[in-house]
């Protein structure tokens, strides 16, 4: 009996020791930080698979960070207007995900590189997403604001991505001659807003599209608007002809398009010059792309395959404003009095929480 009890205690201790831990990442000037960078946490033996790294709002990193353990990384959202201090955790260098099953949530990023399988970026802001290995399997992008482009490995070696409830906008100042989303196969592009808008006759930029070089994929419930006023067919920049060709293997249905495509009649097409009929068009980030009901003719409302709405605010995940992490409280407003009252300095804290 004593041996059994001792064995049980040893097992319990081992289980408790193996439980996932949480670590704080931020500058040394901030009290209570465990590591100064993601790289430092990855190099530490005590950080293990299953742990969570919480990025402090003052964590601003300009060096490339590499995640090589199966951890969860949680930031502070990407909209700086959420708090008085107007500061969020930000990675201005690259983020390389070099193992599988990594989850990155609510981080403002410059660029993300997938090298393996089953990684997730959720509620993030970034300007570039790239699958950087031919061996990579399916990876996932949920509720992200991508002000730039998203692409698979190469034109001849396409990649698999699940893109749900995202906003993908061309960044004309950075790369006007590259498609928004390209080089994918066996992928899912669902309930997203994909748009590009140019006014140029430059041969490279004018012939770019929202979607290009995509095969054997499901493209559904999106709002896809491709403009170029410098092109004779300037509202038809939605997707290249190979994407909607009959032999592409794609399923393209219940999308709202600014132009037209052949072979796929179950789409709302040629909604030219109707931006204000579809979107609210005010507010920041995802709020701008909420659907308006003022005109009474919005083609995206109730048109999704599940009877819900097309665009980033319908579907499974939605697109929460500002990318704040769900159910994690934060200081929205801190007020410190200018003088003491009865020997005490009055401090008022307003704490908020993202419930969606």
C-alpha cells in the first residue's frame, strides 16, 4: 500500500510538473517580465510545448522571431485606439513558424512565414503571409486584417491554406504588381473581403487580380472587389481566368463580385460602383466592412451558403474589431489625480474585455 501511495504521489507530481505554463514577454523596463523576446523564450529550457507566451503591450520587436516549440502566442490586439496609451505589442520584424501546431493570436505583425503544418494566426494584423516550405501542409488564417498579400510557396508548387473571415487589401505602395492571394491548391477561402483598388496604366499593376493561380479549392461567401480605373475593364479584377476555368477544380459559389466570371453562375456578379450599397464605409479596420442595410438592396445579406451573410462578419468566426484577444481584460483608461485627497492619490481604472 505504501508503495502504491508513493507511486501515485510521484505520478501526480509529474503531471503537475508537466502542466502548461504562462510566460510574459516584454522589455526589461517593465516589471514582471519573464523574457525580453520570443527568441529568448524559445531558447529557454523551461519553456515547453503547450505553454502560452503573453506579449506585453510595450513589446516592440524589430528582429526576426522564430517559434520552434508548439506554443500559443497572445498579443494585445492591433488597433492602438483601444486604450488611452495607444500602444500595442508589435513585431516589426518577421515571424517564422518553424514547427507545427503553433497558435498566434491578436498580434500586430509585419510578416508571417509558415514552414510546417496546422499553425494558426487569429485576429492578427499583418502585411504579408507566406508559406515558405514545399513540405508545409494545411495552415489556418482566421479573422485577420491583411494589408498586403498572401501567397503559397511558388507558382509551380502551390500550398494549402484555410482563410476564414479575413480582410485582404492590396498595399499599392508596397507591391503594386502582385496579386492579393496567389499560388494555392486544396485551400478554403471563405467569408472574407478581398479588394484591390488602383488608378494606373502601369502594365504590371493594371493586370493584377484579387485571386490568381488557385486550384482545387473552395471559394465561397466572399465579397471580392477588384478595381483599376486605368484598365478598360476596370471592375473585373476579381480573379484570373485560370481560377474560374472549368478545369480548375475550384468550387466558386455565393460570392459577391465587382466583375463577372464564367462557369460559376451561383455568384452575385457585376456589382460595379456599388461599394456604398454593401459596406458601412466608416470606422477603422473591420468596422469599415460591416454590411449596411440602408439601401435595402445589399446583395451580401443572407446570400451565404448557410443562409447568413457574405463577407468577414458572417460565417464561423466573425471579424472582431481591433483584434483584441477574447476574454482577456485590459486597461482601457487610467486616470491619476493631480493632487492627494486625505493623504491618498486618487486613481481610476476602467477595465474592458473583448467578449466576441
